[in-house]
DNA sequence: CTTGTATTGAAAATGATTTTCAATTACAAT
DNA sequence: ATTGTAATTGAAAATCATTTTCAATACAAG
């Protein structure tokens, strides 16, 4: 699905949820649909003002909250900030984050059921959720500095 | 190792690191050694004042920071708070948290190497760290209410 | 004991998030 | 298209968590 279509889908979903479609919201939705990094409120604010000058930080907070309620974005915890937001992936996915540039990718295929079962029976806990994230360095950030100068 | 011995070991380590052993620090160390929940600064402050009235919140922040530097405690991220601290476990362990009462246990035995390798080769990332946490309900919190009244 | 310095807690400063509120705007109903 | 109304907006103020500053205190080495 192309970004433009996703943007209208999100706006439609907002409207279906009884919200009005406004310029500030459109700007924030475009940002969150298009980014490949997890963004914090201030980043969304700064980037958003490029698109919609006069955008208020309060509106950023409120819109992110609403998008999270609708399940379109999710809060991401990073070592250097716990109020980052990222487009929700389809299905059961986990995050792989570049600790150098912040690039985020997702991956699937974790089979934690055996371990979950073992831990549950060992401890007596009823386990119903897990957090899994991988951290590393993305292909671009692994390139030597010499390569970077050739842009 | 008994709690008392662990407390003196932590205090010794503090001293070896060039720190002085003071009443506020002792109170906080006792708390962190003894707890089975991840505690935030305010909780440590409140609980600590029972032991050492007049304890200052600033001292709590500073002491937790120091203990983290020494690797004795670790920051824990939870859905409802990202500045919780918990005694560091030995070896490679992960956390299992009760979402009802906050009880924390650890578990080992996650074998994520195959998955890590696959994701690394799929994405080109160099993966060097992972976060894994299980959430659930502990044995006590699973008991029906009727059982709880029998104390 | 004396001394030098790390540590303490109160208060002030900072920074992030939330609340309040009057003005504006989207949009459903005419 | 016009209107009415409730949702939304952004500025400012309030709140909350964390950090900094600083003068007084207390640890521990000698
Ligand atoms: Mn999973
Ligand atoms: Mn592991
Ligand atoms: Zn967090
Ligand atoms: Zn529990």
C-alpha cells in the first residue's frame, strides 16, 4: 500500500472514530506514516511545523495519543527515550533498531512458545505477553567513513 | 547469600569505589537488596524514609545512579513507568513481571542465537543486544479472591 | 581529636507532559 | 451556500519528574 493511500486510510479511520480531519492532524499523520524511525513528541513537533507552521506541541501530544488509541502507532522504548512512537506493524512483529541512526525495521518468526511454556510451568506464572527487541547497527551505519563521503 | 551479607557486600563495593558509607545509602541499599519488585525513585524515597527519616529525594536519585554505575542494580522499563530499578541478576537472565502486583522473577535459557542470526542476515544489521521480558500473573495474584481472605 | 573532602537535603532550576480556556474551525443539518 | 454546534486548536499556566546549586554536615584517614 503506498504512503498516500495509507495516509487517507488513517484519516478515514480517524473520521470513523468520530474525529475531525484537520490540517495539524494531517501533517502529523503524514509524518508518522512516512517515517522509518521512532519519533518523540518534540521531533514530531519540529518536523510537523515544516509542513504546518503554527502547529502546537499540545496538538502533537493529543494526536499521538489518539493514533495510539486507534492502534495505528505504538509507543517504543529505547535506551535514550521512552516516549517514541512508530507505525504499528501488521501481525506479530518485533523491532530491530539501529543504535547509531535510529532506523527501525521489524522482524517476525520469533518462536517463544516453548520457552514461555517452560518458564510458566517453572514459575507458576500465567504468561500472556512478551517484549522482544533487537539492537544493532544498520547496513548504512556499518559502512566505513570513507564510503560516506561519496554522496 | 543471605540478604544481610549481600547488603554488606554492596556497601563494601561502594566503599571500594571510593564512596562513603552513610545512613541514607545504607537504607537505600537495604531496600534494593530486599525488594522483589522494581522500584521507582519515589517508591524508594517513601520506603526509605521509614528506615531513615529525613532522607532526601535527591539522595535517592544519586544513590540509584551510583548503584547502577556499579552494576548492582539495573533500570527496568515497564508499561507504566520506565525508571524502575531492580537488583541485577547473575549471568544472562531476563525478567518475568506480574502485571497485577509487580512481582519480578528472572529466567534464563532463551536461545535467541538462531533467530538473531537469521534476522541479521536478512537485514544486514550487526545485532549486538536484545531486550526480552515476559509479562503475566504471578501464582499469588492468580488465586481467587476467596482464597485471599484466608490470611 | 583534627582535618579535608564527599555527601547531604532544601531550594531553585530545568524539562517534559497535562490542564485550562477562549478563539477558531470542521462538518452535519438545514 | 449558510448556519449552528460541538470538536479542535494553540498559548499560557499548572503539574510532575529530574537535575543543579549550595551551604551545612558527617565520614574516614591520619
Ligand atoms: Mn513475539
Ligand atoms: Mn537473552
Ligand atoms: Zn521505557
Ligand atoms: Zn502478582
